[in-house]
């Protein structure tokens, strides 16, 4: 892609953007996109893998991976980590290294769910799987049910926010914190950033349109599918919201954070200048490192013992 299209792009990201292909049509061939994403799974085990034990548990029609630091007794905080992928791509294996690192860094029990994907399984299948995973995590031996957080990136952010709304409305597990990272939240696609960023790196309006069409499969979105549609955000747990300047999703994340604040919910909002959707792939860059450290710091504070 031509990095000069975005003059405010962080200088450290220019070289990476120049190498990126135009991915606007990436969701037109779902099997090919899934295969491409699987190719990014590293062959080497994560550095902290020996310090973390992993088990797999059935959750309805799918599987929950549970990561726990080895040799740590007592009740630990729990984190439900929900992968992204436009509701159509991704799985727990792709996020294996991140889940290991989260369990090790946070000294927490981390659960990742292989939720069912669209278009084979449109809404609410994936959300139902994520909520079932939350209930299972909160009931596990060795997990402190008063210190449960939910984290999601991109489409995983929509599912994390949806799960949080469901937990409030169903009087379910008491989530203490929600992390919404570059979140998908609004199917109406009417924000200024969504109208402007038609062809930005990694994610664009074109992909957003396809993603929502496949996820909803002709249904009308409700507040659990598209949390920006929720009229009442009161009574929700504190939130950390991360957005990027050159991301079509930027404004729906910022607007959701502002509405949470207006509803009396404590919010930490970070909007990173010069960054695009998926900047975390530039692992050596200062801005990607800052994103990770600030997000992990917020999680660590939220999950600390009272």
C-alpha cells in the first residue's frame, strides 16, 4: 500500500504499510482468508509456555482453552480473552502465544474460546459460545469470581462488549473490567472515521460491510450484536478502550467510551495517533510496545487483589 496516502502515519509503521497488500476483498473468499491467517501461527513455542499449563474443556458445541500459571496456589483472577477476525476468521490456536503471555504476565487464569464463526454460524452463535465460556470460567476451581475480566480485539471487542451487556442483563458472572481493543461496535457504519477510511491498512469500510453482512445474515442487529445500539450503558464494569487514528472503527470506539462515561462507568480511553487497525503486528515499534504495556497495566490494576 502507498503509505504517503496517510501523512500522519507513525514513521516506524511506514515500511510495514508499504509491504501490506490491499485487503479490502479479504473476506470475499473465507476459506482462503482462514488459510492465510493460519499461516501466521508461529512454529516455535511461546517463551513462557513452560511456566503455564493448558487444559481444554468442552463448552456446548466448541472448546475452551484454559491457561493457568504453574505452581501458583489459591484463587487467581480470571480473564476471558476473545479473538478477533471479523466474526469469520481466527481461533484459539492463533492466539495461543498471546494467551500464554497473558497468563504468565498477569498471573491469572486466561480462557480463550473457539467460538463458532460466520457465515456458517451467524449471530448469536458466537456470542452464545462466549457467554457460556464466561460462565464456565467464573465457576472454575481456583478462579476468584469477584475478579473476572473480559477482553476482546476488533470483532472480539464486539463480543466482549456483548458478553458484558448480557452478564448485566442476565445477572450473570460479575465482570469487574472490560477491555475493548480497536472494537467493532456499530453495524450502521455511519461514523466520520467509517465514512472516511474506505481503504486503510488491515481493515476498511469495505471489509466492515462484508463482515456485518455475514455475521448478521439478514437479521436486524440488537444491542448484543452491535453494542453501540444499547440505549442503557449504566451498571456496566469499568472499561479500557483502545482506538487508532487511521482505523474506520476509531469513532465508534471513542463514542462508546464517551457514552460509558456519561452513564457513570469509569473509562480509560487511549486513541493512538498515527496507528492503524492491527498496529500490534508491528511488534518492534515503539507504539505497538506502548499499546501492549498500557493495556496490560490497566488489566493488572483491575485484577489486583482488593
